[in-house]
């Protein structure tokens, strides 16, 4: 049971979780944590926001930076 302080405005938390739910289509490793965090959309607490921030940091480490010179070559 989480005993943190409730958020004054849960709008940003709900919006972020909606984006996470969209990413679970292609990022299956997010499914469990997004499922758990979405259970608290009615009354999220600061601890839930911190957990969502950790998911964001995880995703930030996975995606390639925009200045990457990655090239995809098709070999036939």
C-alpha cells in the first residue's frame, strides 16, 4: 500500500499513463509496470509519479539520440 501524498492534479499523470499504454503495444517489457501504475489513475500519489518518472528514464536510455548517424542498408 502506498502512503504518499495525493497529487493535487492527476491530469498529467493520467496523460503520461495513456502514452505508456500506447507504448505497451511495441514495448512488451513495459506491460506489467504500466498495468500496476494504471490501477492508481483515480487517485495517484507522489510515489506513483516517481515510479512513472523511472519508466521515462528507462525509455530515454533505450531510444536513440536524435543526432545519431544511424543508416539502414538493405542487403539483397
